[in-house]
């Protein structure tokens, strides 16, 4: 597998799953654009990528903002000349029962997790069409497959991500491949901010699947919603 010469955009790429994805793409030779809201965390990821020899670019972006997303995509085209792979990873969650969730919290979850995916796809698609390896990979959740207690709005946003993935895959059939990856519980800052446990599924497990889908050699049918659960514990 090689992604040499490919330009990949990873939203929410400054930490957790996003950072693991950035590093895995860079190992295969991709030029990685990291988009996130936190300057210091972006810099840390960029330093790691450049230490690997990757041509990395950091662009501070709030995916909830149409203006920010338009600027993000135009900057990538101006500086990199093209865009081959879009990975929508930015996401937020709150552990709250629905009746305790404020409208502000609802808006933040839906605007980040779903509106952000919509905006990034909308403005990236014209350039992804020009790539011989045009890919959109949306990081969803098992919460987009099964409703889970105390994170109802998060689940609603991820059900939406899966739905928009299938619809856009149908719209772009034969032009761009579109996927959603649905991890189970992953050991990230966001997960630990909601639950006290440390699950066995690591960001690197998700990055492995994303890398497989991003590969020009991938034969996975567009529109697939792919669930990822923790690997089995080896029997002694």
C-alpha cells in the first residue's frame, strides 16, 4: 500500500483517533492536512508528522462554520494543489439524559458531528472528483447503529452521519467512494470524559481500518457502514 503523493484532510486531527489517523496516513507517504480548533494540539500533531518526514499542514478550523470550512478547502487547494482523501473525524459528546440536555449542548453536538460532516463533504466533493483515488471516510460510532442510554443526542448525530454517508455514496457512485467507520468504545480523552473505564479499543485500531479504506487498492464497496469492536483477548 502507498499513499505517496496523496493529499489527505483529517478534521479533529489534533488528538485521539484523529491524530492516530494522521500518523498512519503519513507513514504511507500521504501529505496530511490537520484541521482542528486547538492551536497547541494541532502543533503537537504537526511536529510528530514532520518528524516522520511528512509534508504536513495545519489549518485552524471550526467545522461548524461554513466560512471556516470554505477557507479550509480553498487553502488546501492553494497550498497542496489537490485533495484526494477527506476524513471527517471532528466530534463532541456529552453524557446526559435527554431531558437534562440543554439546547446549547444539543446544537454543539449536532453542529459539530453532523453539520461539520455536511459542510466538509459539500466543499470538498468538487476537488475529490478530480482525484483518481477520491475517498470520503466519516468517523461515526456504534452509537450510530444502536441507541445508547445517556448519550441520545450524540447517537442521533451519528445515526445522521451513517444516513448521509449512504445517501452521498449513492449520489457519487462511480466518482468518489464514501464510507462510515463505527468504532465501539475507544480509549480517548472524549471517552474518558464521559466514562471512567479505559476500553481495550485504541485509536490505532481505528486508524488501521481508515488506512485500509483510504488505500487506492481498497475494494470495499462504497456506502459501507463498518463497525469496529475491540479485538478478542488472546487465550493463554
